[in-house]
C-alpha cells in the first residue's frame, strides 16, 4: 500500500527506545495461522495484499481469500498469483464490502502506509463478524533493517502513528486486545543490490533516494548488518503483532 507523509530527505540515524514487550521467536505466517486456526474454509480479508504473497499462502491452506490494495499493478499480480482469490483496488479506509462479511482480517506491514489509520481500523472492525479477530502486524521504528531503510525513506513518524492509532482504538473500547507480542524478522541478503531490490519492490518511488544515497546506504549496512556466512549479511526488523477481537 502507498505510504503517506513520506519525506524525501534522510534524517540522521537515531536510536529508538527499546520495547518493553517480551520478544518471542515467531514469524508472521505462523502467527496468522495460529490466530485464525483452523484456516481452512475461513473467509479472510488481506488488507494491503500487495502482490499476493500472503493470500497465496492462505489459499494453499484452504482459506477463502479476498485482498485489497490501492496499487492496481499489485492487485493484478495478486490475481495472477492466486486465481482462486478475489481482489480489488481499494484503500483500507473505504473497504468495498458489506458489514460483517468476513471471518477475520489481516493487516500485515500495511497500517503505517495508510493515510488515515484510525479510519482503516474502523473499517476492519465493520467488515468482520462480531467477535471475529483482526490481526495487525506492524514493523517498529527500531532494528538494523529500519536503520538502513531510514536513509531511503524515513518511516519513523508513520510507524509511530500506526502504533498510536492501535493504542487509541483499544483504549476507546473498539477492540479487545487478545494477544500482543513483539518478535524479530531476520532477513538475509547476498548483496547490497539484493537489499535495494527488496526495498524498491515495496515502493518503486524510492528509486531516486536509492540512486542518490547509494554510498551512504552501503556505509550504514557495513555498520549495522550482521554477517551471514551462507548469504552475505542479515538485517533484523522487530515487529509488533496484536490480535484484536472485534466487539460483539
């Protein structure tokens, strides 16, 4: 999904307060499968589906998958990847579905890209059935991956805004938070070019910053990346996952 409030200039790299939530060994797909177990035959909405990677994994396990994304090219790729799925070009703030029409919704690495996160959460609550789960997984503004990305696109404001929107929705009683954990995704790369391809696949609009700051990016990677004997180097991105239960 396209991000709002992006800044073209890179700010100096700064630290971020360490999370006080307990870190767990987990990955996003495992969390999703656990939250919606049994996945088979459940009707699930993938909000910010991108090119359909998650939708394909869910469909392979028997879920009835629908996905939305504001990027038409991403939606076309998702349709190709998951012929059995249903996909639409739409923003998270105005979902083109009837109320209470899904068994659950997933917002994976997407809420911080939504211009109006509170509206997106309200829409997610509307389209799932009473008592159904909404799983939100968001990257935090910390970790070596974030540090390297920040030279290309500084997401500190939008990532923190997403967390604030979640906290406000829970505090207001819109959802009950059933589970709240932080875990780390470790991603390995064979080269700087592979890392940059990954970054550009998420948002091609980053191309100018990648071109202009290549030397700085390489310098930061040499400082923060972990050595990976099999691949080259690895970066770590902490993520926060919250299983929100829609109020009946």
